[in-house]
C-alpha cells in the first residue's frame, strides 16, 4: 500500500513539471493553434476549421468543421407551470463591499500568470514590397537597423524584399509555455487572497424579507 501511495505522489509531482503550452503557426497555407499539456492537446486549424487531438505528438482523433444544419424547430408540448421558487436578493452594497479586494486579487493573479509564461520559440519571415521601390528600400533599411539594435533577432526574423511591386507573404511561429506547478501555486495564492466567505454568501443570496442578524 505504501508503494502505491508513493507511486501516486511521484506521478502527480511529475505531471506538475509538465508545461501548459500554446503554439501559433501562421503561413500562407494554414493558421494552426495548439493548446495542451506537454505534447498532448488540441490543435485547431483556424483557416479550415478542422481540429486534431494529439497524444504525445501523435494524431489520435481528427474532427472536421461541422456542416450547417437546417433549422428544424419542433413544436413542444406545453408543460405545466412549476411552482416559482422564492427569489433571493443580492444587495448592491454587499457586492460593492467585496469588489475592491476581489479585483485586486484577480489583477495580481493575471499579472503573475503572464509573468510566468516564457517564450520557447519565436521566429518568422516576411516577404513583401510596395508599389514604389523606394518604400520597399526604406522598409528593408529599417529591418537592418533593428537587427543592429537587437542582434539576438538575427536568424529568427528575416525580411525578404520584393522589388517588382506590392506583395505580402511569409510565415511566423510562436510558442509560449508555463509550468503546471506555477499555475497551481498562483491559483492557490489567488484563492487565499479572495474574500471567499463573502463571495459564497453573495452567490447564495438572501431571501426576500430576510434581515441580517447582527
């Protein structure tokens, strides 16, 4: 029994080390968006509407864009009216009371999540030009100036000028990730900062006519 518990703990720890990954790939042929844990997750083709589920990088299930169905509305038999439940009130004063603390907690949570993301891959190529060759030359000169300021971009981003007229094409790949344990930890911290007791009371509401007992 002890070995089973230990194995479960080790497995759970290993899972938290995986990364939640978001990948975006844009080109002239497709626009792919992948969201998943590690190499497993759903990949959507934003251009064709198809989606693919991947497990450890392997294609498991493919789903095509559903065809539009004709609107067929069937007449429903009239149902007997149910007894109306007693409505509950949620005073605006109670909502305003917990609003500042709730907003602060959610904003700090969003900022911490964004800071926890890091870029795994960011590269691309732009091929294009303008009707006037001098504008194309200006754009290419600006690209060269950026490379001088940010040498790390060399090899990651390329601009290929097209001198014969107006044209635009290329591709880009972006991959960002956040370790699962970062997401779990920051979510726990957020719940600790929220006024949970007041939120639950507000969600339940008060029956009309009831008064708070001081």
